[in-house]
């Protein structure tokens, strides 16, 4: 089959979200063709280029979200009126106000009198697809979405009777910020991806994330009927709440309403919605996804780099705790350092290795703070029966002579610790499990779901509980070995690349088997030609008519023009030419 893979700020760029699992998916499903439609987030991302693409990626089309040019042609009077009506209705839904335009209010009133009032979801969908159809007719709406008229339309919706209190309190800078975000998020409306030679030619659209990445899939389904599938390892609405805590209330409220409505429409139109864990699945269900459409597909991890360590679980130092990850405030290394101070009181020989690089300028500042705190909590110990001669806490990165790889980092300690206060799917925890390590983790995100009873879990921001769990495992090597073996078995069963690819392959086949035939071939008289595309057309061999003598013997009416690849040679049928 032919799959349209939709990404935002990810695959096929060298840096970005969802790059790794998309690359593994495309390589793992080499029997299918992929068309990649990617939205880039910055000039730097485009300058870094793409990762090497396999042969089954037949086409890559990109569009920037970080810049836009005004439409060449200005909208006429009728088009401007249609834009004001559609964009005003969309803004009214976000503000919680009734229909913004007279036409929409009359339509809502007429529907209500018939006993079937228009829902907020239908109002948002009608406005969204109305803008899409206008963009298709006019060649784009970039200029209109960036215009002063769009800001004034948004302001009228915020000031309308019945609007939410936070929307009514929006000031001019807030309105400008919201309008800029909406223009960026709605930029796929102006793309030319939705014709028969674009997304209309694929058998299935697979959005690698929610939000703006799913919008091209929604438009392809609206214009050409292509089925849509949405995968989220981090729900966009949750990400919005976590990344914009300091924005003004009006900005947060309006953008959260937009993300929520867009997510609900994507869930409503998608054939299947997959989540990377139960935590994300609960968010999807809360945002409107039907339970019957939801599937859990865990991220696939490559187990090979950790196989040697996992098969020989002996650690380098049984008195060492290891933390591995990106250094940032959400990882709460401060609580870990205070917990380690309690551990040292009970086990003076214990050491802590913090392995990871800082994530951006904020991570660099946080790393400096953690180094200062470690120096204050653990001054150099040059005297005493357990003299170490240096600080028992070390800050390191992989790639050096002592820790060449991640597997070496996990192998260097007896217990792996996760101290986060915010976590989605804990990739580092799965890596430790593949290495056969006992773990102590905080109860955040999908940690409990991943651990499944093979490690110790404590409340976040609780250094004392974290310290007690670490000491319990450091003093009990047999328990560590049991938990490590169980963790490795669980990780190999649930979190490998193979199970991830197999799950998506099965979902692809299920969706396509239920999708109606959208394109038909015509004969010379213009009539539909039945069975014009046999099922064998999707097999990666060239099929030709069999020889006459084979047909005379009752053989199949079609034969492969070259042998199918197999591990052992297949004998040719008798009589085949």
C-alpha cells in the first residue's frame, strides 16, 4: 500500500520530534511505499538537512511553519465576506460565544428549531473546512489570516455576549499573539497537497502527531476521502499546558481551546487513534476520542545495543547509583541529590553517576546549579575510614573513555534511578530494563505502566522515599537480580522495535480493508473497469500473463516475471516460461 506520513518538526529532518520511530517504521515496512509530507519548524532545522532515506520513500514534500509569504492575489469582496464568516465562526467557538456572523446565527437558529442544535464540534468543523475550501479556490489564505481584519474578527468574538470571561479580558497584545499562533497552525490550509497527484493518491494518511501535523490528513480526508490514522506519544493539548505556563490567561485559554477542538476533530475523523501509553490514551479520551478507536502501541526500542549488558547483568560497581537522561529542571536532579545525601548516611560507600547532556540554555543553567548543590552537599572527603578523595557525585556524558555508550553507563551501576516530576514515556527507564537493571522511579507519566511491578516506584519530589528505596536495593543483591531479570523480560516482550512495527502493520491492513475504493479505472467507453487492479499489484514483483501451455494445463492465469525473494530458491512451476 501507499502511505502518506505526516510530520511536524520531525522526520525526515536530522533533528526533530518523532524522527527516530518514524525512521524505524519506514525501514521496518519496506514492503510498502511512503510519501512523506513534512512541516518544518525553523530555518536551522532545514539547514541541518534530512537523514538518509530508504528506497521505499517515494516522495518528500515539505513546507515551513516558521515563515510565510503573503498570497499573490488579494481576496475579492465575496471571498473576504466568506473568510470573515468562517474565521469569525471559528473564533466564536474558541471564545465560547454564539455564532459570529448573521448567516451562522440564522443557520444555528433554524437547526435548533428542528430539534437538532448544532454542536460546538460541528461549528468548529464547518468553519475549518469552510476556510479550507476558500483557500483551495483562492490559492491560499496566508495573507488573510495575517491581516488586520483577522485580528478585528477575533476581537469581536472575544467581546461578544456569552464569551468566556478570560476571552473578554484579552487585550490587544493578547489578540495579536493568538492571531499569530492561529495563522501558523492553519498554514497547511494554503498548501497544494490535497489534489489527486498529492495526498489524494495515497491509500492511508498517518499523522505522526496530533495538532498541526494532523491537519493535512483532515483536509485530505475532506477533499478526497483518504482514511486517516493519528499517532500520539505526547498529546498536544498536554504539551501546550506544560510549555506555556507563563502566558497571559486569555492567550492560554484561546490557544488551549483551539488545540482541544482540533484534537477532537482529528479523533472524530480518524479511523484509528493510537497512543504510546495509557497515560496519553486517557488524555485522548478526555479530549473526545472514542474508546472503540483507541489503541495502545508502545514506542519501539532497539534492544541490540543493550543485549550484551542485559545477558551478563554483573555490574562494575555494586555500590553505585546511575541516573541517565537529558539534564533539565523537569528531571528534578535537586531532589535526587538531596535523596543521595540520605543514602550516604546509611551507605557511606555509595556513589552517584549523573550521565547526560544539558537540554538547551535552560538545561545548561540547571546543570550548573546542580553542580553547585553537589559541591555543597558533598565536600571532598579526604579523611575517614571510607575516604573517597573526591566528590561522590560525578557529572558525565557518554562518548568518553569511561562511558563510551549508553549501555556502558547503565552497566556501571547496580541501580538506575529516575527522579522526574514530569515524564511522558520514560525511554531511559526502558533502556535500563533492557540492560537488566533494577530501577527506582518516581510515579509520573507512564512510569508505573512501563515498570509493571519489576521495579520500585516512589512519589515525586520526595527525597526521603527515594533514598529509602535506593538503600533497600543496594543492600539486597538477590532482589536486585530478580527485579533486573524480570524487567529485561518485560522490556523484550513489550517495548521492542519489532512489536511496534508489527502493530502498525496490522492497523494499516485493518484500515485499508475497511476503506471504500476511491479510484476506479475506465474502459474505452468511459465505463468502470472491474478488477482493473488485482490484489497482486501491491506485491513487490512484476506480474505478467502466464504462458499458453501453463494455462492449458489449468495453471494460474498470472505468473511472476521474476522469482519472489526467499531464503532458499523456489522451484519454478512445471511448464512455466
